[in-house]
């Protein structure tokens, strides 16, 4: 145990006796900011009994960009602090909701607020935390969700697709509006460069019509169907290609053909076969072409392919019919919202197999059962503590605990 008569910062006054072990002791040259003894903060200037040759330190901390995750650094002669964007907290904005990921079974965690997360469920899973197994026979896709992700299934690369292929599939639209959007049905191809010469094969919906497009490396060939008959519940597509020549038949419309430009005749693709959407957050990495920006909304089923006219049609995947991965895919006509009940006016939102409660203002939690504290970022109106001040809730209102170098009701004064 050591007992101090006085604590000196920076240097020892000349009249004090100091025991030197070796050499000469020099005073510290630099800045001392936060000073704590036994976890108690001492205010360097206000609580000092005396001092000499001490002045304000003005190190441009913000030049070192200390704030993480898009936080904005502000500094003055006395202090510096980070103004954090929504969903991030901490002195350096270093903490986020998904740092302690509550989602299970490989789900994608997305911060709904600074304290609540949404679990975007992988293939075969559903529920608030993606803990419930579901059997999917007719996949239901939810398009692009409010977080910017598309629902999708990814199958292993389709072999021997270079010279010849045929695809058959059926789909059911979620609603008439979804037929008018820019929605991807399936895709395979070279991707990651976004170049005009990338080989690819894609099928989608645009302006109520089916669009079939492929590139063999020397230019894009495209077939656009007539407008879909939206009175039909289920639509049937049959498409194919033999070397440069491709064809498309939709429902009872007449068969349409196209020949790809250039001299190349082989489709060289090595990516997975994506159904309903894509793994990437945005479609910009897809090859240049029609670039469908949204995922499909509705059900896609009975997908079959063959790569020789003498073969039987088979489902994609290895083993047959089994995807490698997926996200936000549910079972057609099943509603995951039937399994949960949101409280206090919250609304159940479903996106394929992903489900969560959208809470009214003042409520939070998985089922909207927890009240929002006046000091939390999502509280409306937000608290007024400034310059890194810490908001502390009181029985009636709140108070601001100010960092060193600030004062005022809301820490607004230096």
C-alpha cells in the first residue's frame, strides 16, 4: 500500500525532495487529458492546488479521424468528441447492435435500431431469430427488402451449358404491381467486373413483360415478350439456346427467337445459378446488360433445366433440387406473421421467411413490449446532450453528464 501526500503531474517542484535512482529527472512535455485515480476522475485544472507553466493543449485530434462507422469528429481547444450516426454508440462510435449477433443458424444480422436487430433468415429457417426450421417446396421470394437486400436461392453451377440449354419454370406474382417493376427471375454468369464482354444468362420482368438476355462474349442478345395477361394466376416460361440462336415462349404467346451478335458461340459461365435475386447487396457487380435492380416478388417453382436435347429435364442443384444457400425465402402461400403477435400497435413485417415487428414510436423490442428511454437514439424527440455529453434518464426527464472541458445544461458551453 502506498500513501501519497500530493500527486504531481508533469514535473516535481524544485523544493520537493525526490529520490533519484539514476540520472536526472526531466519534466514531462506534452498533453495530459483524462486523469483518474482509483476510477475517480480528477479535474486537472479545477482541482489542482497549484501549478506553473501550464497552458491549454490544442492537439488536432480530429486530424487523426478517430471516429468509426461514419461518425463526425469535432474538436476545440479543450476537448473533442464524436457525433455518431444512427445505430452506433460509444466514444468512437464503435458499437453497433449486431456486434453481439443474436441471430442463429447463419442468419444475416441487420440493425433495426441501436438496440434491436432484424435477422434475415437463411434458406430453410424462419422466425424472429431464424430458429425455426421450415420445409420449402415452392419458394416464395420477397423482392428487395427495406434494408436493401434481395431474397434469393443459389444453386451449384449448371454444368455443360456452353453450347446448348433449355429451361422450364412457373411463377406466380405477389401482385400486379410487381410485374411492372425491374425484377430478376434468374441469373448465372461471369460477375464482379461489370464489363460489356462478360458472359451471362439472365431472365427477368420489366414493364409487365418477360425479358430474356444472354451474352456469349461478343454482344448481348435480348428477347422481350408481349405484356403478360395478369388475369392468369400462374405463368409458364420455356426458353433455350443452341449456339448463337435463342428462343423464348411465355404462356400461350407465340415463340420468339433471336441470334446473338459477333462470332462467339459458347456461353462460359462459372458462377452459381441464382434464383429470385442475388447475394450481393447491390446489382452493380452484375455484368452490364439490362441489370435488373430488384429481386422477384412472388413464387417461382418447378424450375427445370437440360443441357442436351436428348436429356431429361432436371432440377438445378447438387444434389438435385437442393440449393447451396439462400436468404429470406419462404414457402409459397404460408405467412410467417401467423406465428407471432406484435404488441402495442406494432405491425408484423414479413419478407420471405424473415419476420419482425415494426414498432410504433416509443416502443421497441422483438415484440414491441419495451418502452424507449428518453436517452436512447430512437427516442422522439431526441435528447439535447452535446459535445459527447452522456444522457442520464431521471424519473422526470433527463440530465447531461458533461465530459472534461464542457459545461452547461446540455454540455453546450466550453
